[in-house]
């Protein structure tokens, strides 16, 4: 992979060239023809329309099956290492669109074991507690409680482990090194963990006693996990999972991915209005050095974190987002104005989300897989 950026399930750095990454991983672009096909099932989600979800594996194959009356299951997840931020929320929103559009069941995997194994300072008590808090954010988005089950790896390991064992016999250390970058200093817990992320892709087939494929909408940084999953599936008698990949949600600092470790450039779902205002006020923009120069030469929305937040999440109307970009380029709007508008939009969203998050405490226990207790 080119030195200027690095994308793995645990690290994303540098300025990402998404077209090159797509070629590197061997995924297929979501072209206009596929978008037109998706629109036949219902209104197209803005993230697909704008190319934020931009790449896939076998989406056309899954739709062919669906058109013939075949069912499928939705699968996504979260590695609970800290508070939920907007970068986590973004792909979950697309998952909700899939559930609402196709009326499908959903598995949401909380990989508390992963974060214990990959984060030196976290113990299992920490990751389990964080899993509960993250699950509240997931439930608050409005997933159908009758169709959605939350898996917590350490609580549901009795159901996961037999499948993980079968997967592990199909994955050599040579493959793990090549795909994940493991080396001789990697402890064996990290190596084995990768088999567990494959399991929910195979659970529906196990539970139903017949072939039931899954679709996994997630960040393209997770592709290495599911390349392995897809490789081992046929040999184990399971259908290959369909993948739907998105670009990374940007940080307020101008980085390509919002990072939990950079609190000043990250909007958490639990942030106060004051915190949001402070963080957005410091955001990287495409503006000029002075008001006069901005009015004369205009700004550059393509590099502006404030514009990207509207483009990715907070302005679903294409005409309005294009108008905002034009006004920026023409110097008709200043960065301070854009920031104030974004602060208001984020805080309106968070006010509603935080209210639903509290109400989620009453239902999250009913959505657990096999009824485990947090």
C-alpha cells in the first residue's frame, strides 16, 4: 500500500486515496446502474447517492437473490473502546436504512474481547461497560427491536466459539500475517480474535439450517476481516457475506477519519451544546486568511471539515448542499457563519439523540442475543 496512507481494521492514517484503496482491496464501485437499481426498492439514501458508501462486494448477487424471494440478514458492529462519536453513528444510519427498506433482521456485534486484546490499557470490565454505553447509541437510532439482536462476544461466546473454531482451522498464520500485518511480536489472542468477527456472518445459516446470507455495511477499513470471512465461507458450507463499504467520517481537524483519541476534533454523542460549539469553533476550514480575501477569492469546500459534516450527515438535500458549496467558492458566506449553522444542526441532532439514548435503557436488555444480562 502507498506510504502516504495506511488503512487497517485498527489504524487509519494519512490522506486516503479511496479509488486506489478500492483497487488495492479489489472491491467494486457502486456505479450509477447499481444506484438506479437500489432506488427501485425505496428512496436512495444520501450516503449512497453521494458516494460516501461507494464500494461493494456482491451487492448485485444479493439483490438478485432478494428479487427471487430470498431472505438475508443485516450485520454490523462496534469495538467498544470509548464513547460513541459521529464517525460510528454514520454507518449505523445506513444500516437502519437497509433494515427499513428491506425489512430484514439485524445482528449487532459488540467486540469487547477485541478491544481488550488490542488496547493495552483496557480490561474486560472496561470494554463490557463501554459496550453497554455504545449499545444505547445504536438502539437510539431506532432499529426495529423485534428484528434486532445485540451480540456481546464475552457473553455469547458459547454460541460463537464452535463456529470460530471451524473458521480458525481454515486460516493459516501466513494468511493472517499477510492480511492483518501480524508478526512474531503479535500475541496469540489478537491472532485468534480475527476468527470471531466472521461468526455473525454465518450465524443465520446455522440458526435456520439453510443458506441465509448477510450484508455488512461498514467502513472500508474493515475489509481485511471480511476478505478472510469470504475466503473461508465456501469451504465451511456458508454463503459469502455481501459487503457495502463507506469512506471514513472526517475529523474536525481536517483528518480523513474522526479519531476517538483526538477529543478536540471529535463530536461524541454525549457532548454538551457548549462542547460542540467549542469544537466546531476550532474546526479546520477551507477559508482564507482574512474576510476581505474570502469575499474576493472564495473558500475551498472540498477541504473544509465544516462542509464535509454537512455533506456526510447534516444536509440531506442535494440542492442545498450544492448551494452551500457554491456560496463558499464565491465568497458569499464566511467560515464563521458556516460554523454557527453546523453547531445548531449538531446540537439539534444530539438533543434528540440523547433523549432517545436515555429511553433506550428501557429496551436494550430485550434486544440482547440469547437474553444475556449486561
